């Protein structure tokens, strides 16, 4: 019976996808690990943080499970100096070898083990090319008094600070002991103390199994403030008040998330607001989201970033993309979940505006890649590529649109039940695109051919471009914004536009809807009316600066330089430097600014900008 039901789907599968459907590779080609032979189940880290040498030194003890008398353990490393390796509690020394360095993948570390070995101790130090680590001078922090260190392990940078099986398909629990200068405080993506101690020794425990890309550490002059029963924020003392104000809705978001897709399984949810060079908006390190200070707008208008990182506690941290080819399973699901939290906490109008902004990003991204580009598919083929260079808005916004489409076709209740069950069924497991689609068909489509035809699953997952059944978010507020732009363009003075009480998404949309090229007098008028050059909101400044560059609006150059030299968030840097690089004058200016700013940026950002400006470090 089951086979008969399956048949039409199989035919559909073959008919839509015979030529375009790549053979999904479940194997993670971005890791040297061989989990099918020997798998690491627990990491115990004992490290010292040396700010003078800009080095972590210590020991990683890995508990392993040998699947069948294998005699070698294969780990990922990059730039690590391996001092010695021992096996067992008794620390019997053992032979190891480092493979040849492979670009961005690093070096395979092969360790001799015995069939009965259950513990491997690696003594090591990090190297100068530890791209996960950013060592900040006091001048690069908010308070300018103490140095700061933070890590960024996603996608394949954990191996630059811990020898490990650095694949999202492999999970381990971890414990750690971190020694740092006594005036500083160390926190990790684990159970943290909420008070600083005087010894400079901190211990951590993560009892849920996680993939290596969620290993995280930050060390600095930190203070903590509670935000609610199970949430709080760490940051530098002078930022704490602002951060706590901005993040006041965190507890509400956790509650909204739980109501949607089941209990939050990680205990506490804290955030750390990092110095401005943090290359991302946020990073979903378990129990401790890492966040950029550029979300501190002063009016809580950019906190959907918290909804996003929090949502990853289900989509990503609980059910994890098995390989980076399946990245959309992390980010697309998270964007969908994020907007559902937005809707629950801030209302439908706000969530729809966010969805419209995402739709715009998606269309722009497809335009940039070209609709036939393989990078517009949800399932990616990152063969031979660095996953850290290949992330794009496709995973986020095409992923979001796909899930929204399913929701629209089956109804919200059914879809919510499905998602809740999905997160529970596959909790603490990894997921491939193929496996998700099989589960979707089994649980939700259930042989309904009409539904199959309405959704067109394989086209969404495996084909390029945007299917024509893509849902279209609707926002009356944005329609009004567009009307105001039209009025202005047909002669109505800017200061008379109906823009009172506009929220941040409306301003962003307004700026995005302005004509691509404008005269100096028009830019002057807009700025006089709306004070974009004085804005303290990073998203608004960013949109405005795009116009400053394209229109060579010289009055905006000081602000442009200030923005580019005061934060290192790649999402802002990349498009601005790209736009600058389009003209000769712009390129000159970009290089001048970059020379000043580059020492402040994180390796994640410099690797992107170096390429745009053809910069030789
Ligand atoms: N996990 C990502 C950040 C990431 C992706 C780091 C790929 C390394 C490789 C994080 O959850 C994220 O998506 N951050 C966004 C914020 C968001 C609100 C879309 C960012 O940093 O802009
Ligand atoms: Zn994300």
C-alpha cells in the first residue's frame, strides 16, 4: 500500500528533476573527520588565554567512540601547533601526524589510537592564522581600558582554536576550564557564572551535544545584567545600561518561541554584546548569543536580531544542517521562525514589513547572481569552495519564502504542528535537505497530489531562480511609504511627506525606494528633512550611505568614513566597499579608508573586503 502511494511522488521527483537534481552528498567534504570510524563524543578543554602572545595554549581531551577497532583518529586543525598527544587517563604518549595544509580547510591531524582507547589528549597552541579569534587592543573596545578576545567558529573556524571534528553533522558535549588575566572575565557557549571571580579561572559545562561550530569563547572586561528569569546580558561596563534597555523584550521572545515550537531546551538564554568589530549581526552560540553593538539603536527597533538568534535554539542548534550545503535548513527555518516571533511579540504589521525587506534582499540577490546561477538554489553545492564565502541571502530569504509557501498551502495550524514535531523528532540530530523533504512528504503532504503541485518542493529545493508561486508579503505601511516617495519625486517637499511616527523598517524601505540616482539638491533636501546623517540607527545609516556613495554626495563622506571605521559588520561593509569600488574615485577613497580600518576588522570581514579591493595584505 505504502509503495503505491509513494509511486506518484517518485515519478514527480524524476520528472522535475532528472537533469538538475544533483546527487545530494551527505558526507561533509569540509572536514577531515571520519565519524563513521571514530567519533568524538565529548570535549574537555583546558586552556590559558595569553593576550601578550595572542595565543591560546592548553589541552583538548577528547572522549571518543571507536566504531570498529580503528587505529587512527582523524581531526581538523588549522594553524595549530601540536606539542604532544597522549591517550587514556594515564596519558600514554602516542604518535600523530599533521597532513599537508589545504586552503581554508587546514590540516588533518591523524592520531594513532588503540582499539580500546576512549580518551585522546592533544596539547596545543593556536597560531597567528587563527581566524576564529579576534584579539582586540584596549583601543578597539568601548571602554578602551582592557584587551578583549572573542571567537567566531561558524562555519569552519572552530578548528583554528580547538583540534576537533569540525563538521556540523557531528555533535559532542563539552566542558572547559579557561584561565585568563584576573581583571577579565571569560564566558562561553555553555553554563556560565553570572559573577566575575578574582582568580581569573572559569569553568564551563555544555551538557547538550552540539556541533563544533557552536563552540564559543569571549574574554574581556565584562559586566552582567539580568533581563528576566532566564536571560541576561554581558557586555563592557559602559555599554551595559544601553544594552539592557535595548534587549528588554528578550524574555517575551523566549516565551513566544516556546509557545510556537515547544520548550527552550538550553536552560538560560543570555547575550553578549561585543565590541564593534564583531563581523556578524549575531551568532547563535548556545546559551549565549554573540551580538554586534550596531543593534543598539536606542529605541529597540533592531531587536528582531534577537528573535533570529534565539530561533536558532531550535532551527540550527537543535536540528542542525548536516553539511554546509544544507545551510538553508539552519537559516531559512530561522528566518521563518524569527518572523513568527516578531509577529507574536511586535505584531503582524511589523513582521510583514520585515518579510518585505527580506523579499527585497532576495530579489536583489537573485539579480546579482543571475536567475540561472547554481547559487540561487536552496541546496548548495559547495564542492571546492569555502562555505564561509558562499553564504548568501538565498539560504535566508528563499528558505523563508519556501516555508511560508508551505504554511500558506496547508494552513498555519497544520504547519505549526508539523514544525513542532520536526524539532522534537530530530532534536540533537543533523538534517540533510533530502531527509527534510522526505519527512515533509511523509508527515505533511501525505500523498496529496494537489498539494504537491501547489508547492513544487523539488523546484524550490533544487532548481535555480525563484519559482512563480513564491508568496508575496503585503504591507499597507510600505504601500504608504512608496506613495510618499512618489509624491516627493513629483514635487512635494520632503518635509511635508507623511512620515510621522515611521518605524525603522519604514525608513529602511523609504531609503530603498528612492531613485537610484539623485541630485545634490535632492540629497540635501532629504537630509535636511530627515537627518539621516545624524541617525544613530545602523540600518538607516547603511541605507543612506548607499545613496551617498552612488550619488557622490560629498557632504556624506565624513559619515561614511566614520561608519566604515567604527564597526566591522560584514553585512554593512561588503556592499559599501563594493559600491565604492565601482568607480575610480570611489576605489581610491575605499582604499584610504580601508587602510585605516582594516586592523580593526575581523578576519571574516577582511577576507571578504581584501577580495573586493584586491588588497594585498
Ligand atoms: N549563524 C548566522 C551567522 C553566520 C552565518 C556566521 C554563516 C557564519 C557563517 C547568524 O544566525 C545570522 O544569520 N546572523 C545575521 C543576523 C540575522 C538577523 C539575519 C547577521 O549576522 O547579519
Ligand atoms: Zn542565522
